[in-house]
C-alpha cells in the first residue's frame, strides 16, 4: 500500500477515534506523541501515529474494532517500563495506553485472589492487601511503577521468582480484547487447551488484557535478609551453587559485580562493603523455625566460600536498605555510562562461571564494559552493556557484545530471555535458538488469534509471514504484497 494511502487510513481512523473516545483520550500533538516513542529500552524509538487512553474494556474493544476496519496496526502499552522494545509503537498505527485503567475491581481474601485492571501497578496489589496478611509474590525490580498488564504481556519475573515462580504462576484468569475486538474470558480452570497460558507472555501479539485475576499469597511468618560480600564474582558463584546443593531454596538469591556495585553506590548510596568484587543478597522466608535453620546453613556456606563480610537485616528498614542497591541497579548505571543495553539471558546455574568468564573475554576483545546483575539462583543474567553513543563505532560494538552474550547463553544450554521478553530487540536472535519449524508453529498460533497481523506487528518474530502462507524460508517480498493484494506490517 503506498505511503499516502496508509496516512489517509490513519487520518480517517483518528477522526473515528475522536467520535468514540473522550476528547482528552486521543493524542495527536507531535510533541505529546514523543512521550510514548519508546519503552524502558531507549535504544529503539518510533513516534506513534496516534495515542489513545481508554478507560475500560469497552473502549479498548471499540478502538481495536476500528483498527480492524481501517487495516491499521495497534500496539498496547502499560507503564512503559519494558526492556525489550515490546511496546515500541508504530509510526503508522495506534498506541493503546492502559495507564488510566488502574482500578482494583475486587479483593477476595477467602479465595486468595484479586481482580485488577491492567494499569494497576505491581506493588499496589501488595499495598492493598498487606494489612490483611497477604501480598502479590512476583516482584520485578520496577514493581513500584510497572503495570500488571505489562507483567502479563512479558510474563515478568523478579527477585523472588526462584521460590515463587513467574507471573504465569500467579494469574488465574484474564479478560482480554481479541485482535477482532471481541471481549472474552480466559481461565486457568478452562478445559481443553491452556489459552490463558498461551496468552501470558505473548507480548501483546494475541490481544490486550483488560482485567486480570491474580493469586494472593499469605505473608510468611518470618523473613531474613542477608548481604554477603566476596572478593570475586567466582567466589560468590560458588556460594550460590553450594546453597542450592544443600537443599536450601531461598526466596531470592541476587548477585551484583563490582561495576554494578559502583553504579548503585553512585546512584543510591547503598553502602555495600568496600572492596567487594561481588555481593550476594539472600532472602529466606517461611515458618520461623525453618528460616532459622536455613539461615544457619546459608551463613556457614557463605563464610566457607570466602565471604569477608556478612550483614543481616535486623528490621524492615534494614532489609529495604539491602535491597535498595540491587533494585536500583538498572537505572543506576546511567551514573557511570551515557548509554547502555540491558540484556536478559538465562543459563543453567552450573554454567554461570563459564558464561561470566566469556563475558569478561568479550569486554577485553571489544573494549566495552559490562556490569553484571543477575538472579543467581535460577541463572537469569542481566548484563548491562555500557557504551558512549557519542564515540563513533562504540554503539555498534556494544550491540555486537550484546548479541555475543546471548550466543554464550544458547551455547551453554540457556535462553535468549528469562523475563524481559523478545520484543523488537531480540527478534533477530530467535533463529539462533529455534528451528524454522519451531518458528512456523509459533506463527500458526499467532495467526489463529490474529490472522490479519494487526496486533503488535514486528515483534517476537524476525521475519513475520502472512497468515495462510506455506511454511518455509521466504526471500524477498511476498507475491501478494508485490501485487498490491495484501499488506505486510
């Protein structure tokens, strides 16, 4: 379709949107549109064609139906804290922002569940039920600002997912708007195919969640948090392996290397032990007697592994202080580097030393610094690739290092993402991890939900196909596209 026709379609759609939404819910001003040009991964940017801020499921459905009528792509966005470009907008499409949909619809303590809209922040759920002795277990580092809708889209994790699992383990049901504009209910109790499981983590390519029913967890009787400082990251890694081998499953085991510690100190003055090559944050929770027994084992293991200082939180304030440095790590590296790429690979715990050694070699080879922050207990790495985009060629070298790190993860039996999603940032790495048949099967699932390819196009898959196309490697433009009979987004 010629560019003029696309623009005309978007203009016609925009006029229709103004008729079905309140005046302040449609944004077309070029300056205001730039507010939404990227998510938390600022490396990729695009100014949306138009932004809408619906106030409920019916408005979302109306917008999606209009997009379908005009053949205009749409992208859903929550708080914009994603780190894979999953909410990167389309310049020729509609960005559907769910930040106004932030009502906690129901809290059902007897059944340990809450029903919330997608714009509700992660931490707000815990704050709403804390006085009743409950909380929402998944806790991304951005939990104060990230939204539940985004958590569902990316199947977000967090520090405590080692013991409690990811978002998918805590979502019981979801009301979604399909790419056709229908409002349907998906439930973990449904017979047949697990459509809810398929939807969670689909990154907005199968529809938009408008209500989510989450599982509430009972607050543990006791929580103990300790910080162990080591002279090297290898020593800290040995402690992690020994803790798991001893049969202890902490709520969280987090590690930061010297460069990440330097950034955290500059940003939030966390006052971690001076001279540490790595710090380990270990949190234990559960029945008091069990926590006391596990703490004795963890403290002994850390000392045997070479910890030169161990701090134990004596209060909720001290616990928050220990976590402050770790939870600020991503943003903190802005204090020591003009730009950075957040990576998100996963490896088996036993492969951590080899992969970290490989990252060190990449730093030396390309002259690019990498700060390592990771969920050590489940091998989820978050290397922060630092660079100065004002130096010619440095951004390109950083991109190469970022890709090589993912190659290391795959080579050692891991994955290209653990909790941040694929989005636009990692789509080109999918063929390194999956075969053509694997990707074709995934495409068939996507096409079953969205045969026109209007829902968040250009994400997850490196070479999106038209629905109904025979699987296989395609070179060049699709014949139907060349003939003007179909459109590929």
